[in-house]
C-alpha cells in the first residue's frame, strides 16, 4: 500500500505525524544557537611569552624556536606560526578542523611544560589560550572616568572589569589597550653605585630577597598545628627605600635610599587609546575558537548590566560604553534572511495561486511550506547546525523547491478530477501516476548534495550546512507531498481548479477583480500551450538546428565565465572601516600619536562618520603602529566600499610616511586580513628579503591592487654589545652576566612586589632616565664579574648601533614574509592571484629554489573553493545520473534529462555577466542548487512521455502530448522557485546585497534552462530514444545469434528491418520520423 493510500484511508494518523513533525521542529528551532556563518573556526591555541627587554632575534632564538621544536611534534597541526616582537613571543598553533579544541589546548600545554626548563629563567610565565590573536575582537568597550588619573582607572579595568568579563563562558581573552598601571620605581645613581662597588642587578636581587614571604614550616602542638612564616613583603614605599643592600667598609650599612630614590609612579607608557578625542581604556573581548559569537556577546551584555551599578559607586564614576558589538551585524543579517523567507513564501504562494486558479487548492499546496520548513529545524538541530545566514539561505531557496512536489501532485490530482473522477479516486490515482516523477525530482536534488556533505575545511563547512539543510527539507516535503496533500485533496479538494470548473457569471468584488484576473491568466495559459505546441512540433522537425542553437548559447556562456570576476565572500556594507598606520621602526609613541591626529582630522571632516576609536601601540606595545576604527552613520549617503575608496584618496599624501591601509572591519570576529595574503618562506634570510622586495614591487605596480603592504621592516635602531675576544677569561665575565646587568640598567628588573589594600604592584629597579642611554654613556658603564667586582664595559665589550628587525615572523619553523593587498572594485580576486602565481613560478619575479610560497585568507579560501566546487559538481552530476539510470533502468535515457544541467549553468553565468555580479561562495551555492533542480523539468517531460509510449503512442505524438500536458506544472514549479529566490536576487537592504549573486545565478539559470529544456529535451530525446532502440535491438540480435545457429525468426526480421529504418534517421534528423513496430 502506497503512502498516498495510507494517508487517504487513515487521515488522523497522517495528521498526527505532521503535528509531531511541527512540534519537533519548533523545539529544535528554539534550542539552536544563532550566528552569522556556520562554525568554521579551526582549533587554534596561542602561547604568549613575555621577556622584557629582549629584541626580536633573542625572542626568536631563546623562546620561539624551543617552543616550536616541541610543539611541532603534536599530530594534527595544520600551520605553526610565531611572531617575535620586542619583549614578546607569540606562537600560534592552528590545527586541522577534525581536532577537538580542548584536546589541542591540553597537548600544547603539556609540550610547553616540557619546554620550560630550556627557556630563560627571567621570562614571565607563558600564557596559553584557546583563541587566535589574529582574530578581531567581537566586542570593544571604552572605559572612562572623571579626574581619577591613569593608575586608578587602569586598576578598575584590570582588577575589576577584566576579571568579571573573563568569568563569562567562552570568552577567550580580554586585552587592555591604553592606560598605565601603578608601579614603584627604584631609581639608582651610577656614581653612587660605583662608589660602593654595587651593581644594579645586585640591588634588585637584595630588594627581591627582602620583599619575599618565606614559609618556615609547621609543628604539632597537641591537638593543633602551628604554621611559621617569615614575612618580608613591602607594604609602604619607605620600606623599599629602607631595604639593606650590603655592609660597606667598616660594616656601615648601605640602604636603597643611599644609592638613589624610590618613587611611587606609573609604568612606562606603551599604549594609548582615544574615543572621540578623549583618552580612555579599551577592553577588547575575544571569543574562544569555535564558540558562538552571539551567545558570548549576549552573556557579556548581561554581565555589563551587573557591573554598571557597582561602577557608579566608585571614585570618578567610571562608565563602560560598548563601541563595537558584532552581534548587531549578525542579528541584522539573520533578520534580513527571515524577511527574505517570508517575502519568498508570499511571492511563491501568489505565483501558485495564479496557476492553480483556486484558493482552496493553493492553500492545500502551500501547507507543504510550513511543515517542511519548520520540520527541517528538528533534523538541523540533531545534525549540530546553527541558525545562520547560510542555513537560512538554504531554506529560503528551498521555498520554491519545497512547494514543487506539492504542485506536481495537486496539479495531477485536479487534472484527473477535471476528467470526471471523484476526489477520492482522483487523489489516489493522480498521486500514484505522478509519484515516480516526484520521487525522482526529490531524490535528484538530495543526491547533488551528498558529495558536498563529505567536504572538509572552511569551504566544506559552508557547503555542508547549505546542502544538508536543503536535503533535509526536501525529504520532509516529499513525505508531505505524498501524504497530506492527497489526503487534503481527497476530503477538501472540491471539484478541481477554479478556472476549469463550472463557469459563473461575475458577481461580487472578488469575482470582478481577482476572478477576472484568474480567468484572463487561464486564457493566457491556454494560448501559451498552443504556442508551445507549435514550437515543439517545429523543433521536432528541425532537431539538428534546435540542438545546434542550444550549443551556441552554451558556448557563449562559457566565454562569459572568463569575464566574470571572482572573490570568496562579497564585501558587505557593515558601516565599519579599519585604518592602520605604521610609521618607521623606532618611532615613539608621541610621534605616532601626532600622526594619528593628522589622519583622524581628515576622517572626522566627513559628515557620514559617526565616531572613531583610536588605539596606539596595540596589545603588544608596538609604538610605531596605530589602529583607527571608523564607524559610519546609519543614515550615511555612501556605502562602506565607497567611503574606503574616498578615504584612500584623501590619505594618499601620507603613504610614504605613515603607510595608511584602509580596509573593511570584520565585526563577526573573523580575521581582518586583506583578500590577498601571500606568505613567502625560506631558511635563507637574504634570499627571502630579496624575493619579498621583488614581489612587493610587483604588487605596488599592479593597478588592480590596492593597499599593498608587507610585514618585513628593517631599520629599527638597535645597539648590539659583544664581548671582546678573550675578555671572558681575563676579566672573569660572561655574556649572560653582562646581558642581565645591562637589561637591569636600561629596562629595569621587577624582582619584588609592593602590596597595598590587597593589591600588588611591581617594584622596578633601574638607573636614572638620563643614565640609561648605553650609547651615550658607553665608557662610563660598569658590569659585575663573577667575583662581583665592577668592570668597565668598554674594556670588555664593543658597542655598535645597527638596523635590527622590528619583528620576525615564522611559519612552519622557517622565517617568512607576509605580503597583503586588496583588489580594486570590479577586479576578480582569482584573476590577480593567478597572475601573481604565474609571475612567481615562470615570470619576472620567479622565486629562487629555496623560497616557497603559500596563500592565506580569502586567496587560500578561493583556491579551496574552486577545487572543491569542481569536484563536488562532478560527483553530484554522477550521483544524479546513477539515480536516474536506476529509476528508469536505462543508462541512455538519463542523458536526455542531464542536458538541462549545462543549460542551467549557462544561464547562471550569463546572468552574473550581464548584471555585473561576481562568482563567489554564495554564487557557488546557487550553482549547486541549480544542478539539483535543473533536471526536474526534464524528468517531468521524459517520465510522462515514456508513460504514453508504454501505452502504444508513437514517440512524436507522445512528446507533443507530454509537453502540452506538463507545460503548466513545469512553468508553475519554475516560476515558484524564481518567486522564492527573487528577494535574494534583488537585495532588499544593505545586509542582503552581499548575497545577490546567488539569487541572480538561480533566477537566470532557471529561466534559461526552463525555456531551452522545453524545446531541446524533446529534440534530444528523439536521438537518444532512437539510439536506445537500436542498441536494444542490436544487443538482442547478437544474443540470439550467439545462443543458437537457427535462422532468424519473423520477429527478428522485423527488428532488423526497424534497425535499417532507424539508422539513416539518426543521420538525417530532419527526415520524417519512422513508425516503430
């Protein structure tokens, strides 16, 4: 018993099943998380190690290399990079997507513990976090207060706000930019130290030893334990000044106050932040890799509600202001897709209503939409999907598909009812007659996305959620079409379509308006059927010309592919723009602040700018770098892209001095990397630098490229001190002792803590500011030897000022240089990348053998998308072919149906070319959708043609009758899909305009494939069916002759005669069609 029979005979059972599907879908919808895109986060673990005063080369050799050597033995690593700055090592371990983030973090932590003994003793404890520092923060908060000073404001940020925000689930890190914390400075005088034969390092060691709390043990006293501790921590500034350093001369005590002064002050300023010109502290909120952005930001906001009343009670009435909130963009995009789904449903139902001509049949058909859409959420939740733009777009596009099955079933049911059958009989026979075609259509769409579900990587995650969401909803719609649609048609369907039922004289407003429109549309359909029948008869008489014309259209579309630009994800109009400045290495914080003021003045002149947020120095204290975040007004007159181009022109005069880079700001918490990100790697620093310069010059001279930049910088002044040959043996000194003392004199050592009101502050020991210049005072500097005697530095070492690297970047345990750039509007990313690859492999910038390259960011994703899409299309087409071959028990018949696939792709490429859209991730999703739906029209035609031929009707008559009968459901399903996709193609608001290429590809592909399929599939069917008959007869004759040596029978003579008739007909397709026996 078929599903249709069960549903008609047991309506309560089917109704209960549908209610259960709806309930499960609603529960799944409420339980699903919401995000902008599918979770494509790769597990990333970062290791940050601070070594104050060390240069980039020291950081590389002493910290990053040992960590890399140990961490690289972990399995599942995709990419291992490190950034070596002044005083900071940042090692970033990126794992394959199949690795669990928690396991990755633990493995890295274990390796760091093994590495610690090989690291310098005076480094700070390595900080291991499960987030990528290359990500942009998902939220930025500005903390300000009235007249309380930098130290108190920093204390509030560091000791009150930051810990409270770190308590929020899935927060990866909270970084503070700007402000300065309190610090006690012991400022020593070189002359006083020399007079007493004491070094800075010795003073720091004594302060550290005197400021410690030492546990002394415990004893048992009867029924209790008594613990002993020696307390020495500093609780006041005078205690630090009164610390005993040593006994000088005749046991005269030397105290810290005898060697210098102790000052309660602030740490050296390394970063600054400004919001609307006012100095603030910025707290950047990073999410953990793989966590949900929307849930994290929501939890942060809840925490802020709890914090704000408490802040208002503190001195200066501190205020926290949310400057950047990535959830706003996510909510806007998700809301836009919801709106698109609703509009698509309305347009689809209106389209179906005009074709069916009956409100009752339209409502029955439309019922499949909510059941399929809502029911899909249950399985999506089970599959671990989130509600995001990609999964919702899949449902949006599925609107036109979901109603297809119901349309085909209801239309066939009413066709039989109009022929005189009652509603029960019409529902049962009409569904049974069409169920094979409906099953084939649905199975073909689902089969296309099977290869997609097996794809890996970032692109695979996008395509997986899209494809499986469509497949899930299609499976539910098939069940609905074969159960509840015939059941409702049987009991509530009436007598058929309104336009084909009894004719009534117009009466009432409905009949005079909508009724008249429906009758007019029905007359139009009848006229269209007559026109199509004439065209079909002509095409069957001129099959060769029909197929040749179709081939010309296909060839034209292939030509346009090369002229359609490509990119990974289209630029969105988020209203946020990022500007980065990078001055020459060695520029001071004050000089960078001056440059920021000049640039920010130009930015604020634009009336479309709402505010700007400035951070100088960043989280790593790079004084020559600054970031400016520009927020445009919601009522702006220009798009973000237009503003970026305008701002580039306005800042053109600062290119040489400030190197301004204007780019989009990714508020979704993703990378801010430029579309073109090229990494050059080599173990040879000289060859690497030369190759990087050549490729960078090529990028700068390419007019298609905007904002070329490189992370390779030379020229930062660095004084290098080297021991003279033999000095170690003669003076009893080594490089380690000398280096520690020099760092103590210049950077200072923090060997003790000062505690006040439960808070700890560093005690830093160093020389007076005017004595910290090693270059100026080189001959007056003394360092201790192994006997703690002071030795003049100039006697044992040479000093030289050289241009050292500002930073050293490493990838996969080799140094690398990263080149970045964006592309000009209208230029394809793949076009520029392909030309660049050609230039580096065989062109004028050919790389030497010891320099290799790799792409990252959008360029890498685009390459992955292109390769994966081609493979998925090939395997998807193969799946469709095999399914059709299985359904029709023929390897030849599916060829007729598959001809619609290149026709659909032709329409998509032509549509993108004409409208000026790009081939991007969303357009590729549209192409996959086209592959799934393109063959449905051919299936309807071929399936009904074969049914008629099985009844003894000749091929030509069967084709013409099938074409006329199936014209209405074909047009209805095609225009229903177009109506559901039209809101995407139009782009109703800024949030949806990034996805218009998907809508354009589908609308153009469906239009062209529908028109050409109605003409070319019948023409091609003639050839394919003739070949099928010839192959079957030839095989039968060969088999019969092999089995016996008897003479051919009369029936075999008839088959041979038919073959002789068919063979010349294949050559001359314009000849009259032979009559088959």
